[in-house]
């Protein structure tokens, strides 16, 4: 029956594999006299590594031939092997065996019902014929570890004082491990023959097979082929990336295919190739963000993990990185691997991805988050951020997805910091800085440094952030801040406790307000309604019998605290008149807080004070310290007044004193 035939086929494949394991050390690497015209083309990588392979120790290539498995076996007797497996010079032909396995895989994979055990056996056989026994280095390491543990457990000294001999099964395991070490196929980079490319394509499909056992075998074999054969990587990695664009979610095994593809792309070998070429990196990033597979949570989690694996690389990839190699662009790809057109073009294409969904529907929020995370990580000093990226980040601040808002707030704060080309607080011509230096700016306890730590970053920014670019960014920011609909949505989201608005003081929110005040100056406060929330905050009756819910009440305090911290840190760059107006607004808010008889928001405001006066000189904050000290303890104690006010004011003073203790 069919079951018996399947078992026989599986046993036949296993026999081929066992025979190959014994013969692979004696088989030639590949038959050079049977190469076709395509096979004779060698890449630069092969030539360079071939030159390295010719370096010997004066004794010829005999030792390397043995290690490569290129020595010859005695000619077998007639009738023992079929003539199809013998090459012209009567040697056993690796090419013929590989061709047989290629045909067998083709027949098995084209069946309607595929036997996973048979595929697993054939995959292992192809693995051995292409890469040798050393593809199972993990198994060899496992054997070595097991042998060491068993040896330690059985190492006993008999009554006669002699060490007992190891059991027979341990001696066999030791011999097997020694055999694997001796016959490992350690050859140099071999040229990628046409048959090798065909088998590599089959291994790619096996590495993303719907059966997990087949995928594991195929993935190990595929990675070894990429490391062993020249040019295999240039074909395999784009073929894996094009699977990300496959939208056939209804096809059988689609989920398993995506999981296998994600596992392969997360390997260290693939990572080292992708981050060395901007063309491939940009193609991979766009293909991943445009995949939009939202049918299975397991697929989304796998792709999200794949994205997180590469996210840390984008902080440090150099723009001067040369082209690594010529990649083959798959025909079925809708994006294609193109020459790197520039960093700003890459960022622009990324922010347009959510508007290019194939079905016309809204992209899944996790893929939109991938786009925003990638853009956030790729904002850098030496490239001016395109205006379309600024607009995308500002629109993300009022998104209906809280995860996007949580990402966009610190991104805008970072982008605002990177457009600052002059550090006024560290300017040697600044008289206030000379008289009252801050803790971290001029080494207040010793001589000033020979060179500012981030001097290189400031010089790089000055080259790409031109006055015209700064003006265009300011106009873009003012357009959003003067849009009442956008501003009301942003303030509304920041006023309510939720994922992007935790129940505490957020330093990145305060940094964003500080950046807006530094970039736009006093017009951010007086020509927009950005800080209108503070005016409404101080008008709330502190003695009211009722108050809003805890989420709304604490959210209003958190937003007011972050605005106050941003004003305190940002107004130092304004003119004297504008600075006094900003300080008056802060004083009104702090007096309102000290007059409110509750301690629920105390932790928020103590964190605000610590952020606002961190490493600042007390003389430059005299207006703030005077306000808090004068209102700390009332001159006349009213017995009818709640003691909460006094305790609250003293705790605020405690945070102030502890932060200024460095002076």
C-alpha cells in the first residue's frame, strides 16, 4: 500500500544519507571537468578567498586536500556501482549524487500529499552531499558534551587502585565523535555551480516548509550552503525577504512559511550581511513594514521580533559604508533591490508606507508602529530630517493608537534637540555661565575641559542644519501649533491617564515642551494656545467639594507639571522681558499647587522640581527658590487650616534642597 511505499522511500533516503556520511570525506568537492559555461564564472569573493586558500606551510596542499576531502578512493570494482555515479575518470561523482537527490526532492515536493519524514531524510541527505558531515556541528558539540558528562560520572577508582575502564557504549560514542572530527569537510569557498544554485533554491523552500521538523533541517543546511558556496548568499537572502511580501494568507502553510522566514532572517549570519549594505537594508526595511500580515497573531509576533532584532543597528550604521556585493533582485518582488538613493529618500519612503496598503484598508497598528520606530531610530545628527518626517511625527502625536503617541513624543523631543546648532548655556561669551556655572557645563569644581565632550556632534549639525532648513522646520511647527483641532486633540490625550500618559511625571514630555520653547522662542507661548492648559489649571477652585475622576484629575496635574518643567528649562534662552513673563506663568501654577490641600499629586510635583533644577546653579534659579521658601511655612498658623498644606510645602522644599545640594 501507500504506507509501505512511503516507509520504503524513507528508509532508502536514510540509507543514502548514511552512505554519504561515510563517503563524503573521500568524494571530490565537485567535478571541475563537468562545469558548464555558467559555472566557470567566479565572483570576486571566490578569487579573494581562493588566494587565501593557497597559503601553505611549505609542504604543498596535501594537508588541505585531506581536510577538504579531495583525495581519491581506490577505483571500485565493476558492478558495485552504477555507471551513472561514476565520472569520466572512474571516480565517484558528487555531482551525480546531488543530481539524483535534486530529482528526488522535485518528485516528492510536487506530490499532493507530502510525507514529512521522507522530506526530512532527503533534506539531511542533500545537506551531507553539499556541506559534508560538519553541517551537524551542533550534534557534534552535543555528543562531546554528553561524552564529557558520562566520563565524569563513570570515572571511579576500584579497590585495587586502578581506574575502571569506560563502558563499551561510551567507547563507541567516543569513536563516533572522533570520526566526525576527522571527516569534517573544511573546504574553502566553493564556486556556486548551477546545480548548487538549484539545490539551494530547494533548500530555501524546505527551510520555510509547513512541517517544523523539515524546516529545522532545511534551515541548518541552507545557512551552511550560504557560508560555503560563493554567491549563494546573494541569491538566498533576497529570496527570503521576498517572502515577506507574500500576501497569500489563505494558502496552506502560509503561517509556517512566515515563521521559518523570520527565524532565518534573525540569524546572526543574515544580520551581518544585511547591515553591511544600504541597498539591501532599505529593501528589507520597506518589505518588512509593508508586509502587513494581520491574519495570525503568531505571524505578527514573529515579524515584530524580527524588526526588534535589527532596530538597534540603525543607531550606528555609517552612511559611508561601501557596497558589499551585487544582490539578485527577485522578479516577483514589487519593491526590488535598488541602489541606495540617499538617507532622506529612505526616510521619506518609510513615512509614506501606511498610505500604500495593497487592499486600500488601514494598515495594522503594529506595522504602523514599526514604521514610526524605524523613523525614530534613524533620526541622526549628520543628516537633516526631511519635513515630511516632521509632519508624520506631529500627526502621530494625535493618533488614535496610544502606542504611536507614546513613540512620537520622545521622537519629536529628540528631533528638536538635533536641530540645535548652538549650545547657549555652554557659550564662553555667556556672562551668566561664567559667573554662575551649572554643574555639568564648565567643571565648576576644577579647570574647564580642553574640548567639549559633544563638540563633534555640534560641528556635524552645523553642516546639515542650515538657517533655511531651520526656518522651514519652525514654519512647519507653527502651522501645527496654530491648528486648534490638532492642538485640542494633543492636549486632550495628554490630560487623561492612559498608556501614553502614565500616572506620573514624564521627562520626555517635558523635554518636548522645552525643545519647542528653544526652537520657536517666545512665540510658542504667546502666539499659540499651547500653554492655555496652564491658564485653565490655575482657575480651578482649590476648595471645591467635588473634583473630576482620578484619571482626569491626575492627568491634568501631570500635563501641567510637564509644561512647567519645560518652561523652567527653556525660558533661559529668551530675552529678559519674555523670560519674566514665562516665569510669572510658572509662579501662578506653583502657588495654585501649594494652595491645594491634597497630597495625591505630590509625587508628580516633586519630580517636576527635580527635573527643572537638575544640575542648575542656585543663583540662576533665585526666583524659584525664593517663591518656594517664602510660601513653605506661613508666618501665622491658623488652627482651622488643614496641616496638609504645610506638610505638602515642606516636602516640596525637601526636593528642592536635595537637588541643589551639590552646591
